[in-house]
C-alpha cells in the first residue's frame, strides 16, 4: 500500500474505499429528516369520516360563501372600486394567466351591473327623485330621437313608456 492510503483521514470525509464498501462516517441527521416510527402514527379515520369532514369543514363553507348573497338588508354593498379590485387581486383564481384575465374582464361586467343597481336604488329611494326621473323618461320618449336612444338604453322601460304614451 502506498503512504497516501495509510494516512489518517480527517473526520467527516468520505474516501473512495468508503463509497465502494458502502461505509460512511456517521453524520448528524438533519432535523427535517427524522425517522418516524410507523406504530406511533395515529391510524387514518375511515374514508366516510374523511369525506364528511371535508364536506362539512371545507366544501360547504366555500359553496356557502360563493352562492349565498351578502346581507344587503343590514350592510352596504361593496363599492365599484372594491368589485374591480376583487377581479384584479381576488383569491378566486391564480394570480396570472388566462383565468385571471377572465376574472378581470368579469369584474368590469359586474361593475356595470352593480352600478346600474346602485343607480336604480338611488333613484327609487326618494319619491320626488323617482317622479322627476319618470317625467324625464316620458318627455324623452315623446321626442322621436329620444325614442331611438331609449330603445338602445332602456329597452324594457321604453316598451312600457311607449305603451303609456301611445294611449
């Protein structure tokens, strides 16, 4: 043997002989790789219980939050800015990609309908404001060009107004 092989190796190093023979010096095991005794693990509950737990604790609350309307009797609706921000940054879809683009486009659609609903609510919350609005609609419907505009903007209301004014 040569003198190199006879020398003492520093602690913690691996030689070619160790790799070939499968012997390695003892190294401390990392904390995240601790051995777990299989007998110490609690057994998994039956499948039926796991499914019931998932449905009652995760799926049902998520469906409830998606399909139950908010409490608009005692709370205000979110502003249009919040509706747009939900489409832009909400957690309903991933942060990037086609689904986020669809969510952002949908937020504009939702803002349009939220705005229409808020405007209608504002108009009808005060009787004098509602009377002025209806009077302006009828006056606009009496002008031929106004009828054309109302046909495009307010087609259901225009039909009613046309029936009322043609009597």
